[in-house]
């Protein structure tokens, strides 16, 4: 949803209404949009200026910050760590899925 809002503002110069977001994302009603907008606001990606105002969504700096990239080496390191933790758990608690 955040990507839709950012792209809409880039294309039109103003924020989409809840109805436009619902239509653009294929929702049948504005209810899910309201929930997602609230979560994006809670997490600091957007601000909603005023109650029930049309086009009241504003992006924050957090929304425009590029996502942090993870190098292939770091990703591999993280995966090895996860698998090691799984192996350790199985050793401590037994592997109930072993054949």
C-alpha cells in the first residue's frame, strides 16, 4: 500500500483518497485501506492531517528513504546462523521430524 501511495503522489502531485487506494489495490471497500493507513501512520511512514479530510495523507522522510540493502555475503551469514540455531534446537529438544 505504501508503494501505491508513493507512486500515486509522484504521478499526480497529491495524495490518493481512501476510495482511490481501495480501487487501485482491488479492495471492495475502504475498510482495509483505513486499517493499513493507520498501521503506516503508526509505523511512521505517513501522516494523516486531520480527520476525514480528502487527500490528507502526507509522506514522512521514512517513506522516502530507500530500503537498506543486504549484501549477498551478509544474507548468507544470516541464513547460516538461522540453520545453526535450528540444529542446536533439534539437538537440545530432539528432532521429532526425523525419519
